[in-house]
C-alpha cells in the first residue's frame, strides 16, 4: 500500500515537471526563437544595404552568431519537449529529434521500424522518449562515433527500442559501480515507473547497445 502510494506520488511529480518543461519549451520555440529570427532578418537586411567593408563584415558575423543561436534554441526546445510526441507519436518524435541530433552533433542516426505500431499514452511515451534521449546524449558525449541506429520493434505484447552505436564502448560494470552515472539511474527509474525495462550492453572497443522496452497495455 505504501509502495503504491509512493509510486503514485512520483508519477504525479514527474507529470507536473513534464508540464512545466513543456511550457518552457513552447516559450523557447514560439517566443525566443521568433524574436531571434526577427533579429536575424533585420541583420540580413542591414548587411544588404551597408557598403563599408568592416561594418559589413561585423554585421555578417552578428547574423551568423544569431543563426547559430536559433539552431541551438530549437534543439534545446526539442530536447525539453518533443512537440511531435503528442500529435504523431513516439516514432515520429524520435525521428524528428534524430534529425536535430544529427545537425547538432554530426552523428548520422538511422531510425528503423518493424512490426505494426499501436498507440501509447503520452506519459508512457514520454518516459520512453526521455530514456532514448538520454542514451543518445550519452552517445554524443562518450561514444566517439559518427553513425548510430535506433530500431523500433513493435511486438504483440511490447515495444522494444534499441539504440546502437559502433563507438569506443565502455566497461558496463565500472559504469554501474559509479552510482549509475551518465543518467542511467534516471533512465532506468523512469522506465520502471512506466512499467518498462532497461538494459545496456557494451565493451571497450565494441560499441554500445541500449535496449528499452515498454509492455503493451
């Protein structure tokens, strides 16, 4: 009884945090991003009418900096909350995020799907997306790889999501001994709250495979 109450409380906290994160992400996308785009457009116009070489060079540099910032804000917004998750589902959300991930980190991600997809409620989809996102960010930080594959395997009783890279890998036992660093603890806990599972396979010089699973309700 106490364990069940604790689980409900944790689920409520996670949902509340997700709602606040969603609000911030939308503000970044619809507010900050649009203001930056207006500034970028203005700088481009100024650059087109300025004749002085030094000033023209300065304005161009400013414009390029603003353009880079727009891309960073868009990635941050998508990282905070994938807008496609609610409207198009987990597969579309991961595909959309993968494109931004490739543009940001230079790691080419191929997303594959097998089996017949079925609807997953938003809370459980978000838990799976966050776990996948954490695995991808860890890949960008530590894997030293240029390519990766994310495979959706839709089965009758569950969805498996496998994130695989051919990077330098690591000793899983050492990582788990270090208080489950690299976000593994939060990844595992959130999936468990949603009824899912998590496993990681890696060895030095042999890449990494992260397996996420979510049973069908």
